[in-house]
C-alpha cells in the first residue's frame, strides 16, 4: 500500500512529526481511497549541509 517518504531538515520535534503523519495519512487515505491503516510514512531527517540548491549548500542559503 502507499509509502510516503518525507525528507526534511533535521530538527523537527516528535510532536511535529506526529501531527504531520496524521495529516499526511488522512490526505492519502481520502485522496487514494485506501484505509489509513494501509498508509506508511517514512521520515528522513537530513542536516542542512546535505542539501543544496542552485549550487549552494543550504547551510549558506538559510543561516
């Protein structure tokens, strides 16, 4: 069934991830017509230095 992968900068709290998981699960279930129990979400926390846009690391773009 659906697997949602969410990559974001590290630093979100457990509570924020729980809220996001709830919202994403509801949206996927409603839109794709699957039961919420079938939706799996994988969070990937990455440090800013592992992201770059326009040739610049996010540590420089977003100080």
